[in-house]
C-alpha cells in the first residue's frame, strides 16, 4: 500500500497545470461567484413586500372616504347591530434607510383603506403592534401592523339593551 502524498500548500498551483486546465479553473470560479450572487439576490426577495397604498397618491375625495371609516370599541356600538365583513390588516413599512418612517397612524390609515375597499362602515377590535423581527413577515427594516375586523351596520336595527346583573 502506497502512502498518501503530502499536499504541498504551494500558492501557485495553476502554474503546474496546462493552460486549458487553468482556464477551466477560472471558468468554474467565475460560475461559482455568479451562482452565489444570484442565489443571494433571490433570497433577499423571498420575503414579500408590505401590502400598503401610498396615501399621498389618492385623490382627495377617496382619502376622505377612507378617513370616514370609523374606529369603534365594543362599548360604543353595543346598541347597533352589525355584521363582520372580514378581518383586515394595515401595514406601515419603512423599507429603506432613507424611506418614510413606519408609524401607527399610517398603519391605521392603511387598515381604514382596506375596510373602505370592502364596503365597511367601521373597524372594531383594532390592535397595533411593532414586531420585534420586522423582516420575518415583510421586507421592511421597521414595520407597524394593525389588525381588526371590518364591520357593516345593519340599517334600522338595534340590539336589546344589556340586562343588568342582580
């Protein structure tokens, strides 16, 4: 049995190879670099962008309609009947160093926009949070997420007043 040859850590290994082998090594190295760059860039785009609308781009009448969607807590609407249309989410995202700050006000306005698009009269159970890891869900450096339920009031109907506890 022959012993394994010692590996000489000579820095210029290519000088001992024929010219075509050197070209092959350079080609493999270049393709490896391109592969790493492409997979790195595609990994950056694997997190979706935040679903937000630029409110500055809305016409004034549409912005007023969005702001007309009221925010309610349960105590304010105990006498009015309503139907929950759907769960909604408003997202305010800062996705670059020089971009606009993510704010609670913008996230609420985004939620109002989604509710208005669904035909809602208001939003209940609205809760806002600033996640510890903003880039886990959206491609943002900072994010504020508000969730709630879009509601539509039933015309002319009220609930029975609450019965006092004795």
